[in-house]
């Protein structure tokens, strides 16, 4: 509510009303159903007033309903209350004096603050000031969104009730597959997926499991893979230049004065969210651990305050989203033990003021070495905390604070990394082919901070860090007159320039809306909860003034021209990799053409399908590759890659299935590190460049070996014989190559 409960109640802003045969409490525009057993006194009084024995029987029947928390007989409660409400409905329709008596009692109740308070205190919820939720909320919800209450889907009857329609669609063939989002919020994801798989054995099941770099999906989960954030991560890290990223670390630190280590920023932001948005979750766990410590003499003197601080520190130090121990069966993997141990050791180092023994005890409970009903419940609940801590602290906060190279600030990524080798990319793909050949591969989703083409263009900056450094100096100096005192700060200004380069051309409205969102998400100068008008006004004014500065815009556009073509090459490269790497490719909302969307509200913009149909029709009409490249500004080359790759998968699904081999093709020559190439089923060759600016337009004597036979480039129509091939020749007419073996 908008104020303290008592104040709202005393002001007469909460009223009880009858809605049909049921009863609700109303506050402002909100409506809260009343528990049927809490109605017994009100209806008994109305029965006496109307001298109606049937209403008295209904009142008594409500009072004898089974408890709402008793899951074993919940169906009995639901059945009985439905029948009783039906009787009340019939009674009210046939006896106007009963309706009048109930209405009178409701009026009396609404005038009696104490009686109204007593009724409200008998509900299955507590009406409270909205700010109370951060620390006192008694239920789990979707991150910190209080109105989205978590369901206990681990209970089989809850699973059946919530999944009946989806399972019905799968059985009927309406759906081929399903994607389960936010699986880390589940008490036991493995059990959940086993239930889904048992009911839909042939379905394609994908889990939105966000993996940390170097982490892989659990192989015992009976699903086909993830929703593709891990692929997105390896793709962008493949495109950024390692040496350039290291130089950008110094550039960023010097320009902004911000910490150069992402781990420090992430740790701080995770602690902040544990204090604030997820404070109630911490308090619930702390209360549980206090009770556990009371039962262990070696830990009984640990105070609630110490326990709360230690819990926050361990959660903030977790290197992954969560672990998956199952207390009921005492199952835990060595990987989970290692993750817990790593988090606890980091927590000890970070908080030497706290008792190291308390941290060790937490580790023993989490790794199930100390067992019991309370201990098991704590271990399971703690695992459900660390993933929202990572999501809210890192994805939704730190990713808007650490701006060294924002192309890396995406779900499942670590912006502190310095790129990925070609060898590491091949290792990842080989692992996917061996374990999850039908995982999803994607480059943009509803959650990406920036569309794939924005990231592809920004990655080029890592190839020219010194030019970026010089541009920053010029732009900041030229635009200093547009600042309002010290606002905006240097870190926000740095983010602004990267955003403009990545998404240019961009309108005033889109840029202002994005930067406002980014600033509020960062929670440094302003936030969604406490908006800082002075900062936001200064930022808006700065953006408006730089966008009408002809000198700055001309300089910015010259820089964009410098990275434009290379960014497009990056886009084509990662697109081709997505369609041909192990997995099932996903194209998000219009990504067949150049897409420079930013997060909300861009990712909900309508897609111009008419344009895409028209351009696709032109391609199918038989355009020459030179015509396609001449229309690069429209995105025709990207559409051509998408169309060609998908047609190939449709014609030869066996080349991309679970049994098709993935074979790295290693380039030889002075520019070998610039090439990513691999074979699928020995019949499809994917050849894509990286670091196009540093390549300088020449591959020199760099070459690859193709297996024997006649090969056709599906993108250009060119034919080549197997054996040693110059990369310069293969990529002469189009930035990437997709070759298929036509004959031996």
C-alpha cells in the first residue's frame, strides 16, 4: 500500500465489499479476496439479523474448512468451499432479506476499525506498506516484483494444475517443444524437467539456464539444451580483440576513474541487492539459520546480525548462478561442492571481521555434511537465492556500471574477460555436439541489452583502442560546455558515446529513453525507486545538446564510418556461425536484417514483415552476389545468409543433427588467427573472419584444407575443388563462405 497499514485503515481507505457470492477487501484500485473461513463471524451475525438458519449453516461450514496450508487435502478444501459459495449464491438470489442483512453487516464492519482490522488479520496475506516488502516479505516472488508470487511447483498437484494446458498441447501436437524460463528459481530443476519429459517424451525442451563462462548445462537434465545465452557469449568473445580489450581497460579507467576490475563492481552490486531488493529473502534464510545454529552447540552463540552478514557475503561471492544439491536424497555433485567451497573461501577473505567458523558451518550445511530437516530446507532455499542475486546484482545493475566494452555486458557473459581463442570456440562447439546437439543458438533475445548487430559493431572498437581513446578525448572536450556542473559523470558519458557508436543513427527520443533506463538500472545517481531529477535533467540536456552539435555529430559519424563495414562483417560472421554450429538456431524479432535495437522499449517494437517479405522475394528471384552486396545498407547480405543457411538445413537436416560430426578446420598462414572455420558431417564448410579491421583487407598466404571433392559456395555460387584453398579467394566476393560438398 501507499502508506503504513494503520494510517490507511484509520483513513477509511480499506473497505469490504461483496462481489457476487464472494467477498473482497478493496484498497485504491487493488482487490484482495477474503479467506472463506474468515467470513464465519460476519455471516453468523447476518444470519441472526435475518433469522435464517441456512445462512448460519453456511457460516459454520466456512469455519470448518481444512487449513489452506494443508496440501494433502487441498482438493477437499477447494471442493467444499466451491459448494458452500454455490449455496450462498442460491440463498442470496432467493431471499432478498439475506442479502440485505449481509450488506448491513458489511456496512457496520467498514465503520468499525477494530473489527475490520481483526478480519484482515485472519487472511492468508498481510496488507502492508510497499516499502516494507524489501525486508519483511514472507514469500518468494519473481526477483523483487512483489505482485508476481512464486508457485511451489515442486508439489506435484501444483505442477499438474499449472501445466495441464501446456501438456495437453504437447500431447495433441499443437506444440513441438517448450522453453522453460527462469529454471534456477525452481526448488529442484532436475525433478521439474523429469516430470515434463515423462509427460512429453518426444518434445524439444529448452531451459533458460544462464551459465557462467566455463560452466556447462548439467548432463543429467533430460532436456535438449539452453536458450542460447552461452552461445551468444562465446560468439562475442570470439569477435573482440584480446590485446585491444586490455588496452581499453586502461582507457576506461583513465577516462572514468571507475574500477578496472569487473569482479569488484559485481561483488559490490550483489551486496547492494542483498541489502535492499532481496533483503526479505536474506532475513528469511537468516531466521532459519539462527534456528539451526541454536541446535548446534558449536554455533549457538552466533548472533543474528553475524549470520545475516555472513549469508550476504557467501551469496555475493558465488561464481555461478546456483548449485543443485537435493537435500531430501542427500545428492550433491563434486562440481557443486567446489562452487560452494570457492564462494565460502572468497567470503572469508572479504570479511575477515566475521568468524571463519561460521562460514565453514554454512559450507557444511550447503554441502549437506550437516543434515536435518531444517538444514535441508536451508540448503534448498539458499540455492534459490543466489540466482536472483546474480540476475539483479550483475545483469540488471553491474552491467550498467562497468562500461569498458558494453558489447560484453550480456546475460551469461563476464565483461571482465579478454576474449576467446579460436581453439576455445571449437572446444565449446565440440562439447555441445557431444552433449546437447539440439541446444538453442541465438544472438538476440527479449533480454539482451543490445541487439547482435550493435554488439558486432562495438566489437570493432577493440581493434582500434588508440583511435577510440583519441575520439573520447575530442568528444569530451568538445562537449564539456554542454554539461551541467559535473553532470553527467564520466562513466555515463563513456556509456553514451559507446551507445551512439553502436546504434547510430539513433533518434533523440530513443537515445534519451535508453540512457534514462541505463542510469536508473545502474542505481548510482538515480534509480527506478528514487529518481534523481537533477541528474536526469542534466543527462537529458546533455544528450539533446550534443545531438544538435554539428561538429560533434560530424566527428561521431566519421568514427562510425571507420567501424561500419567491419561491424557488418562481424554480423555476417556470427550469423553464419549461429546457423551452422551445433544446435538449433533462433532468430529474434526481425533480426534477418540489420537490427540496432537496444533493450526496452526497442525489443518490443513491431517488425516490418512486409519489408522482409519483399526483400526475400527479390532474393528468390535470382539476385547476383554483387547486387546483394550493393544493397548492404538495407541488410540484404544478412538476409541472404539467413535464407541460404536455413534452406540448407531444411534440405539436409542430417548434416546438422545429433549424429553429424563437428570438425575444426585450422587455417595456416600469417592471418590464421583471423579465421574461424569448421566442417559439419564432412559435407558443410563454414568459413568466417574475425578482427576485420586488423586484417587490413588481405589474407596474404593464409589457407585452409578442404576434404577431397567438388565444393560449392552456396552464397556466391562459386565452385572449388578440395585441397588447399587460399582464404583470400574463398572470401573475395562475399565476407563469409558457406560451402557444401557436391561430389567426390
